[in-house]
C-alpha cells in the first residue's frame, strides 16, 4: 500500500486537481485509521467536486444563453 500511496501523492503533486488521487489517498488513510488525514483529504476532494459542479453550471448556463440568442435571431427573421 505504501507504493500506491506514493504514486497517488505524486499524482496530486503533478496535478492538484486530480480528484481520484485524493480519493484514493483518503481511502488509504482511512484504512490505516488516520482519521484526521482522511478527513483533510476528503475536504480537498469535496472542494474539487464543488469546483467541477460550478464549472459545469457555468458551461450549461453559457450554452443555454447561446442557444436562446440563436433562437431569437431565427425568430426575428
């Protein structure tokens, strides 16, 4: 498990937005009984998920607005 943990830590260092690596590190910490570390990693993971949801919402809003503008142009013709 130590080698897997090192790989996940390296993945986090290379890509601080790698949610799965944080998830796996949290699981490892939990299995070891390192509750505080597991909770800390879970908070990082939750923050990443929240950021993803926000980006998705902004993208969806942009697409809807673009679609509505396109439909308005068609209606005006």
